[in-house]
C-alpha cells in the first residue's frame, strides 16, 4: 500500500458512513494540504534568488530535484530550516487549521491572532522551534502593535492606512489553502472566511481578493463543479468563478483588470516572479498558483515555479495547494511527500481537523 493510499484510508475512516464526503473529495483535501507544504519546502531552495541565480545553482539538478539539494545554496537564510522542512507560509496555514479546530469550526480572528502571536514568539515548540521564522514585514508590524489582540482587523487596517493604503504583500494568500477546504460546500462562507483571516494581518483589498480567489478555487474543485465529460476540470470556468467572488473585494476597474491579468496569465515568464522590489506582491503568489492550476504535472510545475526565484516558497506553496487539489494525492511525488521533515506531526494535525470536520458535517446533517 502506498503512502498516498494509507493517508486517504486513514482520514476516510474519520467520517461516519452516512455523512462522508466522497473518497475523491477526501483525496483532494489531503492533496491540497500536503501540496502546499511540499511546494513551500521545495520553494525554499530558491527563495530570494533571481531566476538567473536559480538556474546557475540548480539548473543541472532541476529534473531530479529533492529536498537534499538545499545544501547547494547553504546561506544564512536557508540554513535556518532543516532539509525537508516547510517555512512560515505553511506554519501559518496550520495555525488557521488549529484555530478552526479549537473554535469548533468557527472563524475567530482574535483566537487566530493569539495563536499567531504565540507562534512568532515560540514557533512550534514540539518541533524544537525557538521562534517563528520567516515572518514578513507587514505581519510583523501588525502583530507587534499593542492593541493587536484586542482587534486584529482594526490594527491591520490602521497599518494599511499608515502606509498610504498601498501595501499588498503575500502574507495572507500564502496561508489560505485550508480556508478553501473549510466549509467548501458554501462559496459565500468560504469568501467571508477568507477575508476574515486575511484581514487579521493584511487589510489591502488586493490581499483580500487574492485569498478569496485561491480559497474559492479550492472549494469549487472540492464541490466537483466545472468538470467535462471525461471528469477533468474546466479551468477557465473555475477561474471565472474565482474572479466573480474575488472582484467583490475591489472597487476600481483598474484593480479588477489587474486581478484578471494574474488569474488568466498562461506564461509564467509574464508574472516576473523575481522582479526587483516586487517579489512579495500578493498577486504574484496568487498568479503563480493560477498558472499552476493550468498544468498537469506536479513535479514539473513546482520545479518550474521554484526555478523562477523570487519569493519562491510562497509562490510554490500556493501553486502546490491548487494543483494538488486538482490532481489529487497520486500526483504528488512520493519522495517529496514521505521526506517532508515533520510529516508524522502534520498527519496528526490534519487528523484533528478531520475529526472536527466530521462533527461539523454531522451537525449540518442534523439541521436538515
């Protein structure tokens, strides 16, 4: 039995038979979470490098890329993480998952804010962390405000105002995949939840729009919508739905046109993922994810994103989540899955979420 099959069987058993999502849906949920963490860990190899530097260092091994190749560039940044580890992007996704579990499936911005503050100070202590590594400047500024735990949304809005209402980094979209899974059966709820979690650190409408777009795409695929006669997703229709929901976060035609460009971009070069002083723009990570959604080979896709350099871990984690959801667990390279440094720990975190989701599904069934 393969690792993928074992995962699916384990999590499937957490649902009651009469209220269980299909095995295909469960498979896509798991692949979304692990696809994110894999993309994050692979993307770390070239994070903050230029595309030229990525090719120089990794060009000869790109076709057989593994976590151990992190040692090729052993600098002060990469050395903070061990081989096969993901970064703050997926740590924060897991914090959202934990918050949902602890709050019985309810979205509580203050609870998430408290968990984020604790993680910044300690990391995940059970994994030997001494602090949360890789924190972005905007998230750091918002979370360090003295009133943050009282009203995270208001503090994030204040920081946005202080920055001339023009601060749109990718710190919210990188962690949003779990929000697309949660309550996936209702796109209005997914949209509201995505905005609520985004606004705990990132108020800019573009940050909200990017989290909504990614979350809605995941939820749409979990619903099984927009499939052709062969059972394959019609990606153009999925993108149309994502734009419909995400554009409600925006006010001007220019903002909406910019959103559509990144959603529809077919050539990864046009995303300019290593563009100087703009690598952390939220639409670049979102755009990398939507470019990945149009592909059909997980290894090649994540490798290509990683080889673009820039904020490669954030770009690849969004791409890994979306393509993982589309293709399922069988598409994830076995070595990338099994050699994730903390896979057993992550298995247990996902198990707790599934146990809560089982309860939530049955509550929903009782209301009918």
